[in-house]
C-alpha cells in the first residue's frame, strides 16, 4: 500500500495575510481558506504517511533562466526554505515550528523592506525537512528507466510558496519529503498529457515500494501574476477543473493544451495533472473554492 | 474574459522572455543581494557581464514596469523585481490587499 493519499492545496501567500483589516469579507475568505487547509491536514494525518511527495512549480529558486527544465527531482538529504512572513506569525496561523539558530534573532529570508519570499538571499533557512533520499533516487532511476529524462538537483531550496503549503500540512516536519519541481509558469510549459503520463510512471514505481507516500500537489488555481491581467481570475475554468476531478475523471485534465492553461491562468495545474496521473480516475472530494484578490484557491483530496 | 489571448500574447505566445537578458539578470538578482544596489550604483557591471541592451538597462534602472513587461521580463520575475527593488507603488497601483504601505521601502 505505497500510495496512502493525495491532496491538492494552494501555495498562495495571500493565505497568510488578512489585510486590509477594514475589509471583513476578505478576512472571512482568508479564514475559510485556512480552515480548508486544516481540514486537508486532518486528511494527511488520517493517511498516516511517512513521506510526502511534494509536486510544486519552482518559483525561480531552483530553476532560473540559465536552466529551466520542465521537471526536476531533488535527491539530497535535507530540504529547507524560508517563510513568506515572520516565523512567529506563521507558527500562530499554521502551527509550523521552525529551526532557531544560536545567536540569531531574526529569521527573515530577506532584509526588511521587501516581501520575504521575493528573494533567496539568506543561506540559513528556518524550515527544515528530512528527505526520503533513497526513495527519491529510486524514483529518479525508475523514471529514467521508463523513458522520462528527468533532471535531478542537489539544491533542496524550497521557495516561500512551497514552504507555506508544507507549513500547513506538515507543521512539525515529522514526515519526510520528496520534492518534484515543475515548470508551471514559464512558457513553453510541459504538455498536460506528458504530465499525466509522468504521474502514471511515478505510480508504477510507488507501487513497488513499502514507503507510505502521500502526494501533495501545490498551487493554483487561476491567477496571472505580473501580467496586465493581474487581479483577474478565470473562475469558470477553475470550477470546470474541480467538477472534472470531483466526478472521478482526472484523466480528462490530460486533454488540456499548454495554451489553455496559460490563457486561463492555470499553468500550475501541471502539478495537479501529474497527481491525477498518479491517482487515476478516482473521485476527489473538493473541500472549498475561494476567490481571493488575484487568485482562485482550490482545496481537495483524491479518494485513493 | 474576452481578449485574454491578445493581452497575454507577448508573454504566453511570443514568449519574449526566452530571448531577453532581463530574465538572466532578474534570476541572478534573486540569488545575489548586491545586484539590486549595483543597478543604481554601477550600471557598467551589467553592461560588462550581461548581453543587456541600453533600452533594457534603462527600463530596469528607471523601475519602468510597463516597459520591462514589453521588453520581455517574465511577469513573475517582474513581481519579484518589484519586491527586491522595493517598488511599493507597483502593488499600490494594483490595489493589492495588504500592500498599501505596510512594507517599508529598501531603496
């Protein structure tokens, strides 16, 4: 029973900020999202996983314009990253504990004056996760054997968004992680049909091992950061995706084209499509869908 | 939303980011805190170390967000650039919640 669960959860930093304080409706929506995250955490706990395979589109921390692969596996011993705000606030909201360094009082990931997840300037990272390295290497070799030319990286830096989701779902860092990085936002994107097949290949490999693995697909849903459409959300596209997954037809996600993902602000859906490939056509329980300022947030788990 | 394809065309279809040196600079800036300051103090560093055009370099030094998008800086890096350069007006102009003045500037 190697696959013990699969969840999809947003990684938007908006989940940690409730300002402007005068907007009560906005605060309520943020709290609804946090509640959905807590419900997903309960699902993660019920699965009793020993390892979480985090599928996440890298935000220019591991990938950059000197080399931007469609996918990459981390194969080191330890993954670590910084939060999108100060650790005490994160602990209050998510329960996530962090590493305190001797002689160090500030755990900011960047100097004051800039949003904390915009850069990767500090080498000491407060959130540290042990990695299931043996299984990561087995996954890498197994994927190569199955004709997926997966790059690997020994840099286990997690960007602020990846840390945020992990803060909520693995707050005590008591589960090992594996990191599969994807390209969810730099066109040309990997094709969804390829992502789905990648998921199927991952499942074949997981079926051969004894580790209890839960898959976490981060990201989404519709958003267009940095473009002239910043603030617009394609809610119709999002709700169609959720309906497909709720009906147990996840393989249909493989039919989208990269252009359809980009035009709907859903590049990060590649993470979900890989997970759909891992899980197959089983129904999903959609816990919530919330529209915040510039993004639609979907929370769900697969009934594996 | 109608017109989405046209609005995103430079980014999603033309993929200007694939050939613009702006993206290598912004990628490096994410890893190197000194580059933001160098942009103001030592522009020759960028002329000597990147294949950046004067138009691109001027847009970066002027914090001209619209021009940077037009020239092919990837939109997500555009957001990162605004953060790293402390361009608070960027978020204020967008009406982003929580970005109305709570962060001090670093430039």
